């Protein structure tokens, strides 16, 4: 059996989550996590834009593209 080692951050989150006792608390946590990750994405996109790696022409180039894995039926 493989041993799982958790990082200090994971352990901290586990300890915090153990205090959530209601569906409302879980919903609020989910909203906070979504907001956190949305802010991370915004920051990274700003960095890419400022560095020139992402721009209006690149955005237009990718508009309408589909990158999903095609599944055979």
C-alpha cells in the first residue's frame, strides 16, 4: 500500500474544513475557493498580457477553437 504524504497547506485546510458543520458553510467555502482561484487566474492573465505573451491578436486567433478530446461513438 502506498503512503500518502500531505503538505502543511493540505493539513491546514483539512483542519479548517473539519469545523464546517452545515451545507451553508460548505457553500460559503466553495464560493470563497472559487473567488480565490478566479483571482489567481486574473493575476496570471494580467501577467501574460503585460509580458506580451497574450494579446488581442492571440485572443482573436483562438476564438471559436475547440480543444476537447474527440470521442468516438
